[in-house]
C-alpha cells in the first residue's frame, strides 16, 4: 500500500490529514489491520446474545414460482415448544445468553399463530426472570397479517416485520399467488395498510429478468398509499435477487448476474430516497461500513430451529435435513456445526488481500460451503463496481437532508416562539 510521511505534507493539508486519520483512511504503518479484523471476528463469534430463528411450520399458503424451500404440512407441537423453552432457560442460566433475539421464520409462520403466541409468552417471561433484553421480528408473506395477527404480534413484542411483494399487482399475482391460484396482492397491500405506523416494515422485492422493471412501479403504489409519510416507525422497501440458493432447486426464471443486480439496487435506493420523508439515510442506502462478520450464523449462539426442534446454523438451511447441526433437547452438536465454528474468510488469500474485506468479510459462508458458483466471488462486486457512485449518491443525499433541516429550523423556531 502507498505510504505517506507526515513531514512531507504541506501545513495547509494538516487538518485534512487529521480527518483521514480519524476516519481510518490513513493508519500507522505498524498497524496490523488483518489482526484487527481477526479480533473483531473473534469477538463477534463470542457475542452472548441468544439468537433464535424459529420456523414453527414449513407449510405455506402461497405457491411462489421460484420458492427454494421444501414444504411440509404440520406445525411445531407442544413438546418441541417446551424443549425450546428449556434450552433457552439453560442457556440463560449458564450465562451463555445475555439476551434473546427472536426471528419468526417459515414456511409461513402465521399459519402457526398459536405457537408464536405461546412461545413468545414463555420466552418473554424468561427474559424478565433473567433480566435480559428481548427483541423479536417476523418474516411473512403478508397474506395473514391482518389486524388480529398484527395485534397478536405487537402483544408479543414483535417490533419489525418483512413482507414480500414482487411488483405491481399483475406481475406479483403471477409470481406469488395462493396455492389454488388466487391473487394475493390486494390482501397483502391491505394488511400493510393496517399495520403501517405500528411497527417497522421492510418490503422485500425479489428481482429477476421477468420483473426487473416493476420495482419502481411498486414504489409509486406505496407513495399513493402514504407509506412513505413520516411515522414513528420505518417503512423500507428493498430489492433482493432471485437466485439458486439451493443448487438442487434452480429458479425457473431468468437470473440476473451480480453486476446487473447491484447496479439496479443502487438505482432503486435512490428512488426510495426520493420518495422517503428523508429523516434518515440508513437503511435506505447500503453505504460501506465495517462489519465484524458477514453472517450472524457464524456467531456461537445463533440457532435456526425447525418445527421438530432440530437446529441449523443458517436460517436458509432450515428444511434441508442434511444440514442439521443438532437438536435443542440435547447438548450434542453434530459435525455440520464445525465448519461454522472454524470458518475464517482470511483463510482465502484473495479475500485477505482484498481492500473491500472490512465491508463484506468474505461474503455468505453458505455460498462457500455449497461451492455455489452463481455467487462465487460476487459478494464484493457491489463495492468493486459501484463504490465511487455510492459515495457520490450518499454525499448528495446527506447534503439534501442538511438543506431540508436548515430550511425547517427557522419555521420550528418561530412556532416555539409563538407558543411562548
């Protein structure tokens, strides 16, 4: 890397130099950057917050054309629920868990509302007994997220949800109908309307070559619904790539490559910002920042639990019985766990030498384990191909927010003066 001698820098640039040092752009030549990265990864692995990704059912009421998951009828029974509760109690009692983070997953988790309500009540009680933090979220297709379900989730202290809509009503209903072929778009939109302003809502838009130009049309619908208006809770649409997560189940549609997708993603972020109330830039913009680990599955206390009580290290592997790592009723960790415990992106010489390593930390470990060539080495292409444009867009957005703030302040001051 280029080296700079401070004594060679003109005095008029010293202030700028200090800013670069403060921001970490310039470091002492003796600094062991890879050692710092290893230490951050080690600390992240040892994070004691107990992260549970619970799938109370692997059944679903939709028939999405590109779904990669194996569907199974039935829901988690009371015995497995009790095993999970005992597992969490023992983890907290041993000091291995300093808090509980709970993500409801599926299948469609709201097909098992009674399981969500029962387990939430019990785990909330445990968090109270052990005086530890508790937070919860849900990923749902949105069809069952009516007023009653929303009230139940809020009572269970679920603070955020992810709902998927794949474009305007026409394209969405082709891609994500009910299993019997009925359209689902209007129901999902109605349910978002009911829940808006009561919890954070992230809307996932899965993109491929068939609907690549529909995402912005959906944003116009959200604007008409008033979802971008100011609220105490966030509304965050984002795009995701339809792709062969499991190579044995290839999607029937045309898959975008990483370069195409990330360019579209940046364009989408700009449109979302234009619609938003401009209170905050993140998570609207995916701006480069240091990450300690690429995936929460690398943390020692992360468990994805299926309806039978078997656990996995990665939520995306729930339902693939070959990827089971153990069962919540036993202390035994199976061989599948070892690769997650020992994975280190710095073992890859290309990653270790990459300037973007602190941003991506080697990308998705599951991709490396599965040797998924569709994703291979594409994890940092977003930064490699777009970093200059990302910074430019982010600076412009920051300036726009600053201008809005300076414009509003006199008005707010006048209002306060009038009241006094």
